[in-house]
C-alpha cells in the first residue's frame, strides 16, 4: 500500500508541474495561465465558472474550451486538482486535522474533501497520511 500511495503522490505532483507550464505560450494560454494564477491565489474561495470566465475575458463555454485545449481539464476539475495537491502537501508535512486541511485546501467540509480525495487519489486522506 505505501508504494501505491507514493506513486499516486508523484503522479499528482508531476501532473501539477506539467499543467503549470502554460506561461510563455500564445495569447490563449497566457489567459489560461493568468486564470490559473487567479485560482491559485483564491484556492479557498468559491470560484464559479462565470467568475473565472469574467476574469479571463471569455464566456464560460469559451473558457472551458480554452482550458481543456491548454490543460486537458475543464476549469472546475483543474481547481479540484490544485486543491487536492495542496491537501496532499498538508497531509504529508503537517499534523493539522482532516477538518482543518479540508478548510485550508478549499473544500467545504471534511466529507466532501474525503469523497474527492478518494475519488481522484484512490485512497482516503487518513490512509494517505499514514504513509508519510
């Protein structure tokens, strides 16, 4: 089990690194990079698609198309990935409670956090923390 968790963490962090390499590209990708920066600085806030689209100067549909083309993910899924990666770092390097990590990572509560973590990382936050 520890080997699988380490592999999941490495894949998630590698994915985050690849997805961050959208700067310095054509205008569309620069707009996406700016939108990602906006998301990163507001990780704990509710960020409806309409707000992100307004920030990027595009319609919600156009922003989603640009996001998928640039990152492979729609904006809301990308935001979940950012939050999960942040939560993984907190689980790995702090002793904060699961409730506190859920809040710090921008999830509404520990139940939603656990559901998303388990869905996209195939392990519960508690199990992930055990093998740090």
